[in-house]
C-alpha cells in the first residue's frame, strides 16, 4: 500500500541538506519511518520533512528547489 509524504507548511523544498551535498534520499531508495527525505525553507527557517512509514521511495512529486504549499504531496512511498 502506498503512502504519501505531505508538506506540513509552505516554502521551498530541498532534497539535500545544503548546496553541493548529496540528497537525503533518491527515488528507488528504501526509507525508514521517521527518516528525513528533505527540508522545507520558509523565511530562512528549515523544517525537516520525514517519512511517516517505511518502504521504498517511489517518486518525488515536487522538484528540488520547488515551491510547496501545506498539504501538497512531496513524495510517494510503497
């Protein structure tokens, strides 16, 4: 059964912890419940985005450096 990672707040979604650093996770990678898959920046404040379930991250629905709103689907996990 698939689950979705939902944006908790608006901002810019980043798949890496900092410019030039590797992404937290790539599509196709296994993830654990509670694992950080990205961060959302709003007004220079960063909030970690975590998977609520374990499985395989099948796809990111938001591009790296993409704008998200509260409730937007960021990723899908199977």
